[in-house]
């Protein structure tokens, strides 16, 4: 009986010994950081080709959600306003096309960037401010999902809050 318990205990604890040590993701993190930097630079430079090259698909998920204060202001003007506007026409292409067409300088600034990756997929989140000329026209939280295509990291989805 004691031998059976000892064997059972060893078998149950075996997976703990077989666990892989965590994957080194330093290179992936550097590559993802470069994508974040390229995103920012493409906006500043109004570089449509560079910007769209960062995405897995031109129709990647591109969704904003209004924060509490903005929603309250919108509801005062329109009682039927909703927090979320679903518009299939809004995507990375329409975003960068609006920036390129606007003569004013655009810039998105990122702080508190967090990257979570296993080297194959990644999520990036940060706080942002979006500037048009010298004015901050939006601020909030933004999150991306990325995939490692084997030839580079591509953004699969972007969501952000409007505040």
C-alpha cells in the first residue's frame, strides 16, 4: 500500500518536472517594439505604404469604444447615442488616408507600453494621446493583437477607447 501511494505521488508530480522552461522572448519583444515605433512614425510621416504594411490584412479589426465622459456628452446631444459605433468602412486604410489628406501634422504618442508574447502571437497595450497639430484630440487605452508570420510581426486587430 505504501509503495502504491509513493508511485502514485511520483506519477502525479511528474508533469511538474517535465515543464519546459519559459521561452526567451527578448528578440520577439524587440521586433514588436519596432512595429509600435513604425506605426507611430508612419503616422508622423504620413506614409500610407509603411502604415498598411504593418497589418495582417487591410480590413483588420479597427474598433473604438467611447469612454464614460464622452458617452455622457454624446447622450446630452443625442439620447439615442451608443458607446459603440460599428462601421465596416472604418479600418486602417481609411484611418491613414484621412491622416495623409489632412495638411495638419498628426502624431500618436504611447506611454506605459506592455507586450505579452510567446514568440508566435502577441498582445500590446498602452495608453495613448492622439495629436492633431498642437491639440490633443483623443486619449485612452489601446490594444493590439499581433501574429508572427515567419517574415515579421503583423497587426491583426486594433481596439481603443475614446476619452
